[in-house]
C-alpha cells in the first residue's frame, strides 16, 4: 500500500479525488514556506475555514520578510 492510499488520523480526505498536496509540492519543487502556504489554501474549506486562510497569510508574511532580507543582501 502506498502512502497516498492510507491516512493517519481522521477521515477528511477519503472522498477527495484530486491530487495529494505532497505530490504537488514534490512536482513543483516547492520550498517549506510555499508548501505550507499552499497546504492551508487548499484545505481551508474542508478543515478549519478562515483560520487556515490566516495560517496561510502568516506563512506568507514570514516568507515576504525573508525575501526582503535576502534582497537587501544582494
């Protein structure tokens, strides 16, 4: 059984026919922040609603801070 065929905890993805988020992270070579931002954006309607959108925004705020620091170093 592949990792995509099982779920640890809960039943919230059992009827989801779309691609698994981790497969998309791998395919698009997303970094840690991009992976977390997209994770919360993709799941917000099925899990924690607006709270997940706020989590995505929080990760994006940190990502912007890091990008600005990196831009100043150049």
